[in-house]
C-alpha cells in the first residue's frame, strides 16, 4: 500500500489549511510510462510529490540517495521555477540532483567545486 507524508521547506510560511505541501509516496512502480525503470520520480506540480518505487529500492542508503536527488528537483520546481517538461530546465536540474546525491563525497561541500548550476 502507498504511504504519503506532507512536508514544507524549513523557514517557509505556514501552509494554508488543506494545502498538502510536498507529498512523499512509497509504492511499487511499473516498467512503462513516466515511471520507466526509475527508482523514484517527481509528480506534480499540484500536488507536488516524490514517488519512491519500493520495488526498486533495497537499502536505506538507496532511499536516502533518491530522496536527496528528487528533493533537488522539488526545490528546482517550487523555488527556482523550473519546468521539468522543458529539456533545458530538466538537464540543469538533473546535473544539480546528481551532484548532490550520486556524486556526493562526504566532506566535499559544494560537490562540483562550489560551482553554481
């Protein structure tokens, strides 16, 4: 069964009643459509949700990595105004997400030499 949690960024104004913020959903994902073979993906924008594919995540380290990756996308959509349907915005967001999750080396703040992407 799917689980959902609502969250808002730290320091953000309180959410209006009924506003779900960002959902986190954990469920089995198929091999077709937008889910493809992804371990997780972002749905939205209303409501904005991170979907974790529980049939593709085996360890807590994998869950932590995909959460960092997907929340970079959430930030890019919600704060930076990116449209992940636009190839340029998606590419920029993917580079940032990979840098912060998959390419992260503990103790190396800023990932790519502190470059701003």
